[in-house]
């Protein structure tokens, strides 16, 4: 584990009140010493995100071979049979109007082809992640979007299918991204419930995002209390000024 990543993981988890740990996604040329290879089968590469909440492990391209779309977005090599499977999947998607031929160039793909991908909790991985993935609710996304705007000078895109495209989007652009998931990821991941989305942070700017998340989480908590006081006072027939609401807020804080 890396002390800086451990500290950032704690900051993100505490400030955002995350229910699931931040997940590190680390494309690598070599598997770091002590990191075990994944054992078993998964129906899609996104399932590794859920498994990574419990342990650190490395995957080879063959571990992703049941997911023809995930290997596409992650630029992983596949066999002739795997490529045929992808063509069959895309044919079905096209028939459904889900992914048309003209949609394919719009799907992000990792710029560099990794030999392996290491997954695990951010506070336990032995390498700096390329992307950190968060499972978030709308209120947590609010703080992350505000942090991203301050760090990057712009707002993150809200992406749809495929959910795995959020990884190359954040990696290639070096900017945060929000994914609303896709029907496949929602079928394969128990943690991706109806009220949860995905937020990706590029690893190269993690410290800056974490610093802004702390400040903005505190500001949002204070301002939420401020607005609740104003709502109560207006409901009681009052017309408070900002200074009066601030005074009431300070009074509540002092008495608390």
C-alpha cells in the first residue's frame, strides 16, 4: 500500500460518507510483487470493480474474455473467437438500436494497451492508480462535480452505456467523469443499485480532488443547515435577511 493513497482513500470515504471503498484501477505492464492473479470467472469486466472492494488482485486479458465490450473499452487483446463474439454482440445491439455503427467511434477506448490490470481498494494497492472509481449517490455526486469544476475548470460528462467506458474516458482525458451505468453493469454488480452511479477520478490529480472534496463537503453541510433554517422561518411567516439566517445558524452551531 502507498501512504498517500491510504490517506486520500480515508479523506474521500469520510468526507463523502461513501458506503463502498474507493476502487483503484491500475493498468500495468508487470504484476507488482505480492499481488495475486485473479482466480475464477466473471461474466463481465465491470464485476472486478465489486470484487476490488474486498481485495487486491491482478487480471490478465484472458480473465476479461467473457466481456467483448469491456475488452474493447480497455484495449485488451482477444482471440479470433473473442472478436467473433464481439461482432455477434454488436449485431444484437444494432438490431435493438442500442449501439449503432455510428455510435462506435464515440465510445472511449484506453489509449495504451495494458498487459495486466490491477484492481483493489485504493488504500491497499501497491501502485498509483490510473483511475479511481467511486460508487456514489446524487448528493455525493454533487460534491464531486463541484470539486471537479474547481480542479479542472469544467464539468464532467454524464455518460451512459457502456459503463466500462468511464475508465478510458477519465484516463485518456485526465478529467473526472460520471457514468449512469448501463443495463449490463447493473445486472452484474450488486453494489450498482438503482440509486447509485459511478464517478471516476484520474489518478494523476487525486490529491487536488481530495483537497477540494474536503472543503466542499464542509461547505455543503454548513449551507444545507443555513437553507433549512430559512425554509423553517419562511414557513413560519417570517422574511429573514441573510444576516438573520446566518445569526440563527451560528446560534444553532453554538448550542449544538
